[in-house]
């Protein structure tokens, strides 16, 4: 850290004080403030008069509005040393200035990572709470004030409708009563749903299923972010609609799902994959919601079913059996796993029989799942919305626009590049077909009925000495006894063997959702660059403010209220990651972000 110079200038007093504090921390010395007002600032070394003459005087130059060093005695001549892990000048204002770039790059940066980065830079380790307060201040500086963010939402709603005509935004507020009288100047924020034209268009070309889930917000005010997720034929995860609500209950889910059905997913025969939340059940069964059977269908996430199952029946083996039964594509395989389950404990089968088979098994789902047995596509949305759940609400909503715009550009370029190579189908499908073609070489095909294009496929060992079973394939109805053809909607190995036997191309037996032309068509639509806030239409309605009852604890680190279940158990095969930086290959004890020693001795 260089010494100060007489005549050195600073933009404002805050900038000047930050330099003095940073200098003191780097030198490992303490100083006292002798005078501080709107015109001048004087600081002296704590050992001034005891062998040290360090002093600095700064004054405001009123004409230029800048602060200038008028007098400086330095450097320190005291023999300063510190055995403390903290420093008095290392307040949350200094920490805020240091961590600002890190939080700007990643708003979800871990407090311990920020703390250790600070300790590594200065050699002093501030308290966890001080860093937590500093990050809170930085988030407010970068992304705006929490309370003002709610009032900004209505103007953003008007602005995005100008930017992207066709955007769907539904804002709900609740009245404020003061002393029994209605306050007409203000209103509480209640709920907001939003989606954009490219998201609405993309869903028409995605698999005919939608996964819905909710995730908690971690900011100053509580709430829940509801998300509807789709997947295209190239295995890309795509959010199609969002909602900010007070929590997961029947009313909030009804609000979200009714508008989702009306504006985004009006297609008949749609499948909804979710957990077994009662609020979702009530919303989907509402007579006027548009989600009743025949128009749409529902399926449970097997991970959540297995987690509930494991609460009653302990042991990983029992959980594995119920999962294997759910994934079985044929009734024969389902009965095989179910019989094993019955032999373990008949009560397990009784528990499973209380849930309708079409909701959790693959063989009874009439090929609507496209192989999706879990809500993993909803869980993966964090890779798109990483770090936004602890932001002020308007910044959170803006982030969805920016992240989706970036996602459409990136995935559009990937699809265009694949089209340029002459590919007709998605990369995911091509890999599956290549693997199935290798397996098809071991099959023997006999013609069963030429008129209906039905075949008998005999599966043998690689040497051809033993038969492993036979399967009936119908190219006309696009079915196979193995049911992979029906479940995944592209040719299984038996179907490919029949195509080769009849000398017909397998391309016509692939669902349209896997075609690159279909995938690229909606990515090409893209997002319009947002207009500046100053050009947003004026908003003349009552001021929107947050509900004070939704505010989290004012002090301290928020405590997790999540009830851990077997679904939260870590995969034993997953590589271990550092608890500080979340990178694999090391632990928190050897993390490279852990800084220098907690106890330092510095020369003056």
C-alpha cells in the first residue's frame, strides 16, 4: 500500500475514508479519528505522541466538490503488531467495497468464500456477521433497494409489454387498511405471473409435457418462485413461465396453473409432472382450471414417491425396488419387481396400491412421459436461475428476461451449427440411435404379417447360440413389445432391425419433437433488447409495497426450515466438493480460496 501525498484528491469523503481504512488495515496499525464533519477529516495514529507521528488531514474543496489531502505525516514510525484475527477498521463498509466485484459477478456467492477471500487479501479475518451485512449492502447497491423494488415491478410490467408485445404479465395486489379505512395511495404486493412470447412459442415445439415446481426466495422478504419447465428434443431445459407468490398453497397454485393453461399450454393431451403437494392436486382438479383428465393428465415424480415410501419403510433396498417397479416399461417387468417387493413385505405393496398406477408407473402411463420419471428438469432450472433467488424482486424478474435471452442465443447457435453439418435430428437422438443400431445387429427378424408390417424379432447372444427372447414389432402402429418404442417415441433396437430387414428408413418413425428444424424454429425467434428504464410507460396506480408480515428475521443468518428426507441423501458415487467454493478435487481445509494466517505480525 503506497503512502499518501499532500494534494492527493478523492472523489468524495466516502472514497477518502475507504483509502485511509484500507491503508491502516494493510499496515496492520490502528488510528483514531480526531475530527470529522462535512468539511474536514483528521486522523492520528493510536500511538501518536508515543514514538509515532503519523497524521492525516483531509478537507473538502467546495468549488470542485472533491476531497484533498492537506497535511500528511507518514509513514508510521511505531512498531505496530497485531495478535488479533480482526481489525477495527475492517468494518462492513470496507468489506462492501472489496466484495462488490465478486457479488456483481455472482450474487449467490457463499459468505464463507467472501470471508476467506477478504482474509487472504488483508491478512485479517472479519466476523461472519460483518461479511453478511456487507453482502446485504452490496446487493442493495447493485440491484436496488428491497422496498423500492416492489414499487418498480408495475413499471417493469408496462416496460416489458412495450419491449416484447405479447408478453403475459398478471399482477395481483391486496388493499391496505389503516384504522379500518382503506389506504388508496398504497397497496400490498400479492402475486405476479410472467412469461414471454419466445417461451410461449417454444412450448409448441417441445415435448408435450410440463414439469412444475416451487422454490423458496432467500431475500429480505419471504415468498416462493413457481416455475413451469419444458424440454425440447435436444434435452435442453427451458423455463416457460414464472410466478412470485406468497407460498405453496392451493390458491397460489391455482393462480399459477390457471394462467399457465390459458396463456402457455392450451394443447390437449398434455402431461403435468409434479410432486404430491396437496395445493397442486386441488388446482389441477378445479372444474374451471382446464387441467381435468382427457384434456390433460398428471404424473408424479418417482423420486418424491420413493422418498415418501422410505419414510414408512426403511432401507435403501426397499426404495430401490419401488423405483425399479416404477421404471418398468412392460407389465411383465413391473410384476417381477412388484413380486419381489411383496416377498419383502406385503405392506409395501399395500402402500403402493393406494396410489393410482397411471400416476407413478411408466407402463400404465400410455407413453405420455417420454421417459421422464422425475422432476429433474425442474431441479436443473437452478443452472439457469442460479443466484437470483436472493435478489430484490424486480431484479429477480429482470434476471429471468436476461438469462432466457442469453439461453436462446446460445441454444439457437448450437442448433444452427448442427443443421449446418447436415444433421436432421438432435444430437441426443443421434447418440441413442447409434447405440441401438449396435444392439440391433444381434437380432434375427422374420416377417409376421406383410399387410400390417408386423414382425417377429428374435434376440440372441452375440455368438448366436442362445435365444434371449422374441418381440413383436408393428411398424404400422409404431409399437414394440419391449415398449421402448412407445415410451421414448423413437425406434428401439428391435424396430431398427425391422427397418433394416425391410430396407426402409427409420426417420419416419421418429417423433417430430426430435427434428432439428423444429428445435431451431423457435430459438430463432429470440428476445428483443429491453428498453431503458427511463422510457418505461408511466404508472399512475397506487404505490406497491411489500407486505411487512412477509419480512424475514431482521438480524442474523436465516435458518433453514427444510425437513430433510431420504430424497436429500447424497449420491455415494458423486465426487466430493469443497464446502466453500463448491469445486471438486479438494476439501474446505485445503481450499485455495482460504487466505493467509489468522494471526499476523506486521512492521510499522
